[in-house]
C-alpha cells in the first residue's frame, strides 16, 4: 500500500504536468482557437498571378474576406461566382477578397482554374497546408471576415452567397468604419 508521502508526490507531479500543459496552451498561438474576436493569424502564400510570396501583413488596415478553398471542392467552386460579384461591387470601395487555394497542384494550374472562371480577386496558393493548420479548418471552403484591425469578425464554414444583402451590409459597415488608430481629416 502506498504511503501518504507517495500520494503527495504523485499529486504534485500531476499538478506540475497540468500546469505545464496550461502554460504551453496559453503561450502557443497554434493552440488558441480561431474564432470571431481572435486576431487573424499570420500566414504566407504565393500569388498565382505574380509568383510573389504574400503575407497577411500585406493586407494590414484592409477589410478582407479570407477564403480557404481548393479546385477539387464543389462547394468552393459553387461560391466563387458570388465572391466575384462581391469583388466587383465592393472591391472599388476597398474590400480585399483573398482566396487561398490549398491544392497540391502547381500554382499555374490554380491560376488556369481561376482564369477559366473569370476570377479577378487575389488568388493565393499554399500547397504546404500550413494555412489550413494555422486557421484550424475543418473542411473547405472556410472563410473569415477580417476587419481593418486584423480581427476576425465572422467565420463561415461551407459555401455562401457572398453578394447576399446580409454580407453586403456587413462589409459595407466594416468599410465605412474608421480605424481607431487613424486620424480623420
């Protein structure tokens, strides 16, 4: 039979392990859930048109629809026309639509797919899957509405009619808002 001292030692070890797990979770950005109210995590992907590496910081101060998708995904393809219409409506006002393909294809193949569908918003490509892990996706498509301060306002799972009045109202409000850190003329 274990003595009282052994049980105290076991208890201290379990408590130390629990504290280490909690500390690790609070320090690791990869473990924090990505949800509305969270800061949009940094990522990098290749622009399929230019071949340049683009980072989230390149969109700092912009209202953004960040969409994770793949060419083989029927719901992804289904929502692309609505994203294009949204881009045509609100792109001139400053809305950035950033669609990150997570295909294993070559960037040129993703570009060809997008061109065949007449997509003119930013198409990025991350064949490593890093952006999927970073944004903790559970399927495709998944989209994130990000405000000027880089905060996720909404997370949407599955395809959407992005040019529906509900989304137009959300994006218009965000575009009309003034960044708290900017000065008004």
